C-alpha cells in the first residue's frame, strides 16, 4: 500500500515539473523475473524509471546507500519502495543475495550497472553485478536508457526513459550461474551496445551533437581539475 501511495504522489509531482517521455514500456508489461539495467546520470534516475512504469507491479531497486541521505523526500521515496541499500566498495554480499532472492521470487530488479553516476552523461564502465544477479536468478536482462535533454533533471525539461527488448540470460551465456570473465565481458559489451542503439534510435542528430559537445566540455573541465 505504501508503495502505491509513494509512486502515485511522486508521479503527480514529477509530471508537473518534468516532461517525461517513455518509449517501449510495453516490453516489460507483465514481465516477471527480470533485471532492468539502466545507465546512471543523476541521483534521481531511479525515481524517473519507477515513475515511467507506475502502473506496473512493484519493482525492487538496488541503490547505493548514499542516495538515502541526499534529501528527506528522496529518502522517504526509496524506503517506501522497499529499495535495497548497497555499500559500495565493501563487497556487500547481503544486498546482492537479497536481490537474487527477490528476483527468483518473480520480481523485477532495477540496477545501475555502472555503479556510479557518469559526470559526462555518457555511459561509462559497466560492472558485473547485474549479470551475476541475473545468472543466479535465471532472469531476463532488459536494457534501459535514460536521456536528459538538458543534460540533467532541469525543471520543465524533457526526460526520456527508453526500454529495450528483454533477453533471457541464457542467450548471453549466463545460464546456471555462469560468470566466467569471457562471458561477463561479452555481456557488458552487449549492454553498452544496447544503450547506444536505444539512444541513437530515439534521439535526433541535433540532440546527439549537443550531448556530445556537452560531454566533451564536462570531460575537459574534469581533466582540468586534476
């Protein structure tokens, strides 16, 4: 009940202050036992994904523990959703085991495989966690690309959430808990390719050019700070 209330409240607020566009939501409609792999640009990315699929059954969210501390409202929302906090860099096997069990029981899991936000808005290095969970739970993997037209969640700007096709973990060689370095590398490359294709298929050349210039500028600024 609290989950439904939280999502309903945030759905109204988010649609008042952002122009949210969702593409391919029907691909996860009614889907059970899946791992939704989204790129990570901003702390509120999980909120946009959950809001974009508000009519669906509850989805487990794996979120770094810092997100529970950035703002009281965001913290309340994550807790109302039953999000699983993860301690980064500490080998948090408890959180991983909990997520595996939830997915095995038929739930979906939202995870950000990069493990941290991209400061340029472009997808970065992908970690293995999402694939380990999918392999252990026998789940499908669903790529999800988040695109901010303004480079971030600016008031009244457009935010697009794009869902790709579900792929059974067996098709990526992840069956029966397989997690060899070669298999994981291929799975990571597959996800990066999917993110890129979803982006190219759902944005204009003008936006792509603007995003590229913004990313280059942010990268140069970051390099200059070191």
